[in-house]
C-alpha cells in the first residue's frame, strides 16, 4: 500500500529559496520518493538511506538531502538541507 507524502511547511519554504534548476531537481526527487518508497530496488536512484527505526534520508539533488519519517499513515518530509545541515539537524534529535 502506497502512503501519502506529507511535506512540512519549512521544506516548502526552503524549496522556494532555491534557484529554479535546483528546485526542479528536488521536486523530481519528491515525486520519485512518493512513487517508490518501500520498493528498494526501484528507489535506489534517489539514494534512500535509513538512519533510525523510522528516519530516512534521500537525495534532493547533488547537494541537498531530504530527511523524512516513515509513519504509520504517511511518509512525512521534515527537512531539506546540505549534508552538514542534515547532520546538525539529526544531532538535534527533533526527528525521533
């Protein structure tokens, strides 16, 4: 069963600050995430990595990564940042 994709407002805000080309790449990655999460052989193109019981990362583009949670009812995208920002965000333990 495919879960709905929920994108937090702060992710939309970060996407809005990106140049058009980067924004398009990140939107494409979100669409791929929505279509392929839970099917490991299919989603390898966006580089999904598991960090915890429910916490995952995937590539938005060459420089940016999405952090997301696999919840019971949805896949919730909670953060978008570069690798250093993602590590800092994970250390904050905001994402379980």
